[in-house]
């Protein structure tokens, strides 16, 4: 797995939100390649059909990898929904993601897009480029946490444990909670693209967790996402607590 870019070179996106109203549903993050394909080409037809296939297949289990066509017009694609999504929400998310990626990356040879809590990617190769690997948008709550030293320890223990457990799980997804104070609980979620290795999953998550802590570690919540993995923490509940000890049905 290629190394991620430094925090300074990562794409920074700052969102002001409040715990009671923040929704990732308002967020679309897209990475389009500089290389383009020819309009009305076989590659474009394969791309469009592949995206439709991914949205149709991905919501059943929360993940799908597919390929279509033959070289030089072969297209590879992946669709992923967060493990906190049920199949109905996943289906809607992926359908919206298909339209969004075609609109935002009209003729791009490769593209990746996070829409709500789902990820869609297509490419002319079955591997990610270094440019794609370094794409890691960061979102954070501008409100700062009290007692940052104590929070840093709670954050590190919770998110580090989640990274280890997710990398060793069948669906590369884990959620859990940890007490910060008597009245404040920290909620964490991590997930990797399901067809990467456990080692690559763990490495990606640890890099994201460390980068966020080093740069925005005093924030009350945040998200970091990319082509290989996703992490989020908040001081409010944003997933069903039953997921802590159970894998989502069908996922």
C-alpha cells in the first residue's frame, strides 16, 4: 500500500456543524482524474454500465467489486456502504452516488466519490494511483473539547482498538464507545474497503487516526475518508449501539 500524503498536503475541508443537526447526507467529496476518455467511446459505455451494476449489486451486502469490458476499454469498479447503513439506505445512497460521480467526473478516466456514507469508484486499472491514495479529505467540528490531554488518551485507545479489531474482522468494520467524562461518551466508527488486506486496512486506519489527532485532536468530532478507509468519531451517538456487538444483517 502506497504511503499517504502528509497532513499538510491532504485536502482540507472545514465544516461547521452542531451535534444535533450534523448529517453526512449533505456531503459529497469527489476525486476526478486529470486524464479523460473520449466522449461516446466504448470506455464511457462500459463505465456507465458498470456504475449501474455496482449500485444494483452493492446494496445487498454493502460492497461490490466488478469489472466490465476488455482492454483497453476495461473498467474496474467498487461500491461500499458504511456498515452502519441498512440495505435500504445503502441502495438510495449508491443510486445518488452514481449520478453524482457521472456529473462531477463526466469524462474522467478514473474517479472516486464519497456520497453520504457510501463510496463509489471506477478506474481503468485494478489498483489505485499514488494521487488517489493521498486524497484524504478531513472534516471536523470547530467546537473544541475540554481537557484535551485526557481526551487524547481516550481517543487514541478507542480508535486504535477499533482499527485493530476492524482489520481482523470479516467486513473490515467496527464501532464502539468509550467514556470521556461521566456525562460525555465518545463514539467511534472505522471501516475499510473490503477487498484490501487486513494489514493495509490497519495501516490506512492508523495513518488517518494519527493524522487527525496530530492536526485536529482538540475537536469534538471529525471524519477522515479516502479510497481505502474511513474513520469518524463524535461526542454524540451517530450509529445504532446494537452494531457494537453484532455485524449488520446482510453486511
